[in-house]
């Protein structure tokens, strides 16, 4: 009799615990986004538009049809790739703000490869170019990684400075050695390359739309990152270092090396995103005519938004990136419908970040609730839980860890 | 990063630049003076933002949102100027916008213990988007504005252009005030109780707390100072340095201001040196481009130099001096630091 009661209690506790973990985790970013959208509605209303009509137009513009959804996936791809990289870095408590620079480095190196080997067969050129992009981004992540691990340089500052360096480097190369020489002779001095070899174009997946292989690459990378983080010892150590450097070092892990690896992997994903941006661009060339931020479309920052919204989980980052890609695409429809300009979406994504990050207390409250019902807590869960609330060893542990699988 | 070249005050540069081109054109007293004068105006914006940020960082709070706050302050000042024609009102609005953002940021990072690096990026994106949104909704086309008047009579007697260089000293009062911030903040941080508290909560919040210093209140104050000055920096950028507002006109200046604090090793005097270095390079590169010394491409490479130098400086500074020990660490009473 007593036995069945305990078993029943165990089962119901287990169910509650699952529900709390599964629901409360994703709930934080969702609530944050709803809150941001409410603020956005207030702004639309303040500018004299009808928020309901605006959001309806936004949704239809992003998800209302095949070609709209295709555009959304195109916008989502760089966010996804950067976001997956951010998941890896933030899990190691490394705040990688260098997405912009890493995108640029990847775009530049992959473009150099394509310019050097334009006649290579498509089956070889495109993979080679994408690998070059990943390598370029990885180098750009490696530098701040080494500086942080071995010279104790704050990675936030170094990645920001490298963004600036990369931006100028791009403008130098595209105005100088890599400029479209035929256009210059014709009198057009625009900071862009010539049209890249068609062998490097990313294949279109859906007939008349813009949807290309990029989103598939992004999804594959996300799945790969998931396996890396939760199914390999490297991933385990990266997360352990993120939880507590001292404890990891005490357990015999090579903390410095893991930090460098996390930032390099993170940069690699962003670099791949940069390559995809070039080879899926409508003009099929690398152009910095509208400035470095015009080329990256701020994906280096918006990828952080997507990753936070996905609870720093690579798989959840896929829908998160598609949602934020949808926001970017839908912004144009919103502007047409209620005459509120597209930067609204940039402001809203900023609010999402602020809300998600400051909901740390809500997350801890949820975790606390989970632990109260938690009878068979995995040791790993205990570790991350105590590391995050201890705070001392993990001052930079990002919030939003609710989506632990 | 330089403010967009189109926005920078090229007018004064052109006056002298037309005469001769090449290095001989640059090394004339007139051109050098103009270069330095425009660097001083640019340095003021960096200086206000970075000195403010240094106060926040001394209290242990990193604010990456400076760029966003600057943009909001710049738009606020610009719009006020368009409406009222009074640059001082514009500056006041910039200060006001900054302090509101300061309260918000202090609430997020001090009260809610949010991760500072990431929430700063949130503030940046918000400022970037919201200032652009307001501009497009309320103004639309960028109209140039007239900023502050110079302190002195700027009319130069005919034919005496080569000996009188009013550009060098004839700045408006705000530029002088910006440079006065350096001794003012040095005194505040080193010679007042509030400054002592700021340093205490930035280095050892536990000890400060046990001595009865309110960590939260001190950090609120420091963040408020930092963000108010960031808003003012934006206002000066719009009213004085460029005389216009355009989308993303700071072009990363706020991030450089954050780096300048590290560059200057958290001392206002060091920040001043860094600001002058950055703005001198920026204004010289602009001048060299105008004179045809540097091609467009090479100018980009040169403009990269300060950022690259800053990375090296980060390595040196972190080794030699070290940041306030509690920088980026939220304070919870009872938690082991």
C-alpha cells in the first residue's frame, strides 16, 4: 500500500518536474518576446497606427505564403548560424560579441577562394568556399579566444574591436585589391567584387523563391552543435568550464584550451554565415556599398537575440531564428500597412534581449520550483544549478538556461 | 570607427584643403590647425561618453549600451533643436534621455542582476532601432541644424587667415565643458566620499557592504552619471560635431568609448589621451583623403589603426593595471563574491 503511494507520488513528481522544466524554460523567452511585442504595439499605436492590423500584416508578410516563408528562411539563415555559434560560446561563459567581424572574415576568405578558383567544378567550389568561410570566421574567433585564455583580455572588448578592424579591412579590400576592376574602368567606383562565379551560387531549393541551401546548412550545423554540446566530452567540458572554471580545472580539464575552442567554434559558425550571406545574395557578389553593417544586416547582433530566444540551445535556435527572420521580413509589410518604419523591429529585438537577460530571477525561480519537485535530479543538473546561483565562478553565465534537454 | 564621413564637419576642412594637395598641402600650418581643431570637436564626443563610462566601470558595472544611448541622446537633441532652435535645450534633452536610460540600465543590471555584456547589447539594439524609428516617423529627411555659437568672435580680419587660427580655440562652451569633465571626474572619483564608495563597490562590494555602503545605491548613481553623459555625448555629436542626425550616425563610437576606458586604464586622464589619439587619427585620415595623400582604400586601412592599437593596449593594460575586480559581477548580499 505504502509502496504504491510512493510510486504514485514519484510519478506525479516526475511529471510535474518534466512539465516545469519543459514549460518554464521556453516560457521565459516567450514571455519576453510577448512583452516586447506589446511594447511594439504601444509604439505602433503611439505613431497613430492600428497595432492589430500592423501585426497581422507583419505575420502575413513573413509566413503568409510560400515565397514569404522562403524570404523568411533566407533572413533566418545568418541568424541561425551566428546564433548556434553564440550558444556554444555563451555555454562556455564566453561572451562573443564578435559575430559581425566573424561574419565579415568568413565572407572575405570565401570570396577570395571563389575569385581565385572561379572555374572549379560546382561540386568542389561551393564546399571549398563554405569551408573557407568557416575557416575565416574561426580565425576571427581564435584571436579573442587566445587573448582571453592566455592574456586575460576581456573577450567582450576584444571582439568589439575586432568587429571594427574587420569592417575597415573589408572596406579596404573591396575598395582596393578585390574591387570589380571592369566596373572601375567603366567609371563605377563601388566597393564591391565582380559577380562571383556561378559555380559558387547556393542552389535554390524551391522553384521561383529565394529559399536556398543555406537554411539546410544552418539546420545541419545546429544539429551538429547539439551533438557536440551534449553528446561529446568536448561539449561536456565546454559547458563545465562555463559553469565553473575553478571546478573544471580541479577536475583536470584544460580550461584555457576549452575557452579557445569555444570561441573558435563560435567564430566558425558565424564565418559560415558570412559565406552563406555572400553566395545567397541576390547580386551574387560581396558588396560593402552600404557599409559593413549593411552587408551583415547586423546578424552578428541579431544572432545573439535568436540564441537567447532559443534558450541557448542549438535546436531551439532553429525556430527562434526563423521567428526573428520573420520579424525582419514582416517589418516591410508592417511599414506598408500602418506606416511605422522598419527599424521598429531592431528596437524590439533589443527589448527581447533586455527582457530575456533580466528575467534571470524568473528563471531561477522556475529552477527552484523544479528542484523542489526534483527527486531524481541528475548530478549535472545540480552542478549547473548551483554554479549559476553561486555566481562567483560564473559571473558571466548567461541566463536562459531553462531549455536544458 | 569614424562617424560617417558624410556627417563629419567637412566644411571647415575644405576651406584650406583646396589650396595645395599632397603632403606639402598637409604640412601647412593652416591645414594642421584645421585637422587639430576638428579632432578636438570629435574628441569631445568620445571624451564625454568614455569619461562617463569610466565612472560606471569603476563601480563595477560594464555598459555596452553606450552607443545606443548616444544615438537616443543625439536624436533627442537634434529633434529638440529642430523644434525650438535652442541648442542648450537640445543638450538638456540629451542629458534627460541619457539619465532615463541610466535608470533603466541600473534597474536591469543592479536590481535584476542581469548579465551586463548581453543586456548592454540589448540596450544598443534598442537605441539603434528606436532612434532610427523616431527619426523616420518624426523627421524623415535629414535637415542640417546650427549648433552652439563659438565662445569668441570668429570673424577674422581680411587677409590675416594665415596668422590667426581661431579654429584652434574658438569652440563653443560645451567643448570646453567636455574637457573640464576630466579634472571634474578625477576629483569626484578620488576626492569625494561618493567617489570612494564608487571605487569600493567596484573593487570589493562585500567589504563596502559590510561597512554600511549601499552597493546598489552607489552603482545606481555611477550608472546614472555614465548614461547621462552618454546621452550628452550623443547630443554634442549631433549639435556640435556634425550638425545633423542620420541613422546609426555614431557608427560604433559608443563601443570605442567603452574600449577607451580600458585603453585609459580607468583614469580620466588616460581616457583623454585615448580620445585625442582616436580623433586625431580620424581627422587626419579624413584630411589625407581630401588632400589625395591616401586613396579611399588606403584610408580605410589607416582608419583601422586605432582599433588595432586598442587591442594591443588591452593586453598591456590588463597585464599591468587590471580592471576593477568586481567589474561585470552583480552583487548579492550573502553570496561569496
